């Protein structure tokens, strides 16, 4: 049996660097695994829905109420509601090429002892176009949160443009949304030197961090975790002050919120006032 050894001499600086690199590597692998699983799950759900709408034995019973009934029956699954079910369907219809990435192992999830369904691309105009971005790149380089932003773009060429730019620049979801809203695609088409615009945009772009994928709401819901498992004292204090503030403001006309967590001097001691209101109806300022 071979002994696992590090090549070369080990010193403290190399130890620190090796540990940091090892952490970064496995953090990326964990984030990628969670992201790929979440993305494929959502695509498959969209596939199942379309297949049921086309070939379901009792599809006529549900009709337009299908998504409502599905949402009710699947309410125990976090992140799967009526709105998300529609998005999953759009995901399947706009990205039928992902069927090429689905392995026999994932496909077996839908198989039963009595029936087997073949996963294939949707018979839509979009399916007639060959993907300009390799499917593996779409799955492994873009989080599902990225894809949700791209689903809003119905034009194939425009969507592909943002896919390529996002993957090339490792954009964060926030950056992708900003670039779409700033009409980057349209500006690039109008620019005399689009490559210069691309270089400037990529230099200023906010990059994706592997931990951002794991910390996303979608990932937390997919893994069955609460968005925040612990509530600190400051969180509780903020929530209480929010409710108290609303209560005071509803007491009637004449109240105005002056400050929160305001420092005041009482004698020679500095005290912290949680809430300070101004009242035009009373000669004094209510403080809490």
C-alpha cells in the first residue's frame, strides 16, 4: 500500500497555502454538486409536467388547475410552489438540450415497475436550434439562480449572448441582472468596438463566489435547511422594534419617527434610546 506524501519539503507558508487551496478546491466541488443537482431536479420537474400535460392518463381531470393542485400536494417540498412550477416548465421548454446531460441514474427516478418514459427535448421552435453553449457548461458554470434570470429572455440569440458573457466573466447573479437591466446586449450591438465594451464590462463585473451558491435561498430550500437556523439577540431586538415602531405609528396622526438606537446624554452617562418619536399633539417627545 502506497503512503500518501506531499512532494517536496513542507514549511509553514506552504502548509497555510496547501490548506487554503484544499479548502477552496473542495468548496468549489461541493457548490458545484449542489448546483448541478438543484438545476437537474428543476429541469426534470418541468419535463414531468410537460409529459403529463401531453400524455397524462387523467390530465383532463385537472386541466387549468394542474399547477394549483400540484402546489398543494407538494407543499412539503421547500421552494416548490405554483410560481416555481411554472418556471420549471419554462426551464424545460427553453433548454431541451439538457436532456443530453441527464444520465440513466437520474432518469431511473421517474421509472416505475409498470412504465418507462424516455426523456427527450420538447417539440417547440426553441428545440430546433442547436445550443451555442455546451450543455455541460450551462449546468456546471451557471447556478439555477442565474438560469432563472435567463428564463426571462425569450430571444434565443440574446439569451445565448448573456450565457456566454456570464460564463466567461464568472458573473454573480446580481451582476447578470445588472447587465441585463443595463441593456448590455443592445449596447454591444450598437458599439463600434464591442470587444472594448466587453473588456470594460468584464473588468467591472462582480464575480461569483462558490459560497454564494451554497448560501442561496434555492440551495437552502433544496437541502431542506432554514435560511437562518439561529436567531441572534440583535435579530430579535430588531424584529421587536419593528413591531413597536409600527404600533406607535398607527396610534394616530401627529407621530413622526425621529431616530432608532439614538445616543443621548442623561446627566454624565450616555444612554441608548431604542426609538424616538416626535409628536405635534403632545408637548413632549416619546422615547422608548
